[in-house]
């Protein structure tokens, strides 16, 4: 048996979840050199990883090993299933292979803990069978964790659909949210997605601990309510270790052009627009956004422009061959030369957010994007699309007050005048100054949390020391 303590990770076929859990592993390896070895087991749904993911996996340190399982067949799944259901089912189908791989790793090395993505919760059982500690890695906010922990109680107490509930939804320790701002999984009580979600949430209590990518200073009331078990009596210990964000820029040749363009812009003058790794807008919305950007007269960098779809997460599971720029309003690119830079590919987001030309971030409110914006002190325009993004938008807008959120018309469209107004709101005037000031304060807290003796770093060290002790080859210490 090797001397190092071995941590096994079970991830899911979503690149941004893989990045988050592996960045956590990188921190562990970096802070405790020569102590840990990590193996990450990754179920897949396609044979061809994206360029961004190839680059990311190519730069992992040698003591993090990734095992990609053969793609799961999900052709037989109904295509009206939500993204979450498709992910959940494909991960569940990979579990026999996950189990086999975990067994094989644990016979040849000293596995001290298993850390599983929140969708891979079934692997907790294998940890129990192997008599190993298991943790859930929750790559979202403490507010969303509260929603999960409280979901059974909400289900009992609110009998109608949440979107039809006349009052805001109250969850201990959280800001109140409209039913429509609860995550997608809550939205149709008779759906398979809701049943899978409730089950996944109940299984949170099966873990020995929940590792969450948030930090105490940002969500103190929420984390307090969770740890005092106000939401669910059987909640395991929660370990806030965030903000964990990408540490290595994923720069590609074409993407660098946008950084060169930023180099020539004045400080705080550019609004950065990205809808994450898969967010998609309808054709009407693309037009309104483009025309609104033009109307605002502010500089902009718009990346990952995608072909339209009426399904906001369409890009995750299919690839449209048509040039997405064809869907922009006629003459838009020519008219906005000098004002904006538009690209279809993957951008080096962390490098962009670090750039002093960036004044604000129009984001789809994926949790990684929000944390990256906070770490770099960039105020946001919250433009949520799917999954738990509306809850995140409520948190950054009404809770933390570091973002502004545009209003939709009765058809759910943000019209060009509203786009221009919200951009002006976040880039100019008193409100923009207030948001900017609060964001700088939050940035300071975020950075302090990750410093030596910072709140997250202390929690991180506590976990790592526990695992390190378990890694010693003295059996009696195993459960100390
Ligand atoms: N990202 C990037 N370049 C892009 C688009 C996204 O580097 O062009 C990264 C971004 O920095 C973040 C992640 O992809 O780390 C997106 O994760 P998030 O949770 O915000 O949204 P998701 O893609 O999961 O919806």
C-alpha cells in the first residue's frame, strides 16, 4: 500500500462541476504537499471532451489522477426531460462502474475519504460498504443548500405549485424569495425532476459532511441556520471552504484577442457578457440584448455568442452548426466596431474579470461565475436562465446587493430599453457607486477567507488534518 492518504472523488458529466471539485482537490494537494493523492472518477455522456476541458485536465498536477468512465447511453431517455434529470439519470447509470472503480482503488491504496458531487450521492453507500468517510461536495450557495435541506418541509407545507404561491417563500436563515425564483427542480411538483430532486436532497443526510463552495462572511445567517439544524434535524456538519475558483487561466489563442482588445480600453469602461458554459437565449432575446448594448453606448465584450434556442440550457446537450453571429441583428457587428467585441468561443473568463478595463459583468448567475466576479470585485447584472440561477440572482441582488436585475416584459423578454437602462444603472451614477462599494467589501471578505487563518482556510485545514491522520498506517487512529 502507498503511504499517502488517498482521496477518491466522484464527479459528474458537467465540466463546470468537474472544475469546481478539482480546484478543491488542487488546493488540497497544493497546501499539503506530498500528503495526499487524489483520484477523480468521472462518468461521461459523450466521447469528445470540449477544448476547454482538454486544456483543464491537461494542466492538473500529477498527484491528481482522473478516470473517465465509458459514456453512458442515454439515447432512450425522453428528450423532454430537464437537464438535471438527464444528468441525474446518466450518473445513476454509471454507479455500478463507479463502485467497481472505488473498490479497485481501495484495495491498492489507503483511501481515507470519498468526496462526491451532489448529483453522485449514490456513491455514499459505497463509502459505507468500504467503511470510509464520505462527503458531499456542494458547488452552489448556502442558500441553495438550505432550499435542498428544507425541501421536504416546504413540500409538506405548500400544497400548490411554488410559482403560484401568493407569498414569498420563507426559509430559515435565507432572504425570502418568490416561488418563481426557486430552482428549476422545484417548479413542477408532478415531474420526475422534482421527485429526483427531493430524493437527492433527502440523501444529503447520508454524508458524513457537506463541503460547500461558499464562505461564512458572505452567507453567515444561512450557514448558522443550517448548522443549528433549523432546516433539517439530521443535517451533517457543513464545511464552507470557498470561494474556490479557477486558479489557472484557460487561455486559448483566439480567446487572447479579447484580452488584447481589453488592453486598449479605459479602466472600468467595459461590460463583460457571458451566459456560462451552455446558456442560450431565444432569437428575440439575442436581438433585444444586442440592440440594448448598442443603445447603452457603453463598451462591451460579449463572449460565447450561441445560436438561439427557446430552451435556455440547449447548448449542453447539442451543438448547432450554424454560425451564431448570423443571428445578431443585421449590421450590428459593423455598427458597434469600436464599441464592442463579440466572439463565439470560450473566453479566458478569470483573466477577463481580472482586467482593469472591466466595469461590470452581465452574467447568467452560474455559481462559479458569481464567485469569480466577487473574487475580482466586479459588480454584476443578474440575468439568470435555468437551474438554480434565479435563486443566485435573488441572493446577489436582494441579499448581497452587489448586482442589478433587469425586468422582463409579459413575454419573458428583457427589451432593449431595459437592457440599456440596467447597463447605465450599473455603470453610471449613485446606485452604481453603492453597488461597487459593497462589491469591493465583499471581495475583501472573499480574499481574507482564503488566506492563512481565514475562515475557509481554517475549515479546509481542519478537514485536511483529519484526513491526513486517517492516512497514517496505524489502524487504531482511523476513527479517532
Ligand atoms: N467559463 C470560461 N469561459 C467562458 C465561459 C465560461 O472560462 O467562455 C468558465 C467560467 O469562468 C466559470 C465556468 O466556466 O468558471 C462557468 O460556470 P458557472 O457555474 O458560472 O456556469 P455554468 O457554465 O455551470 O452554467
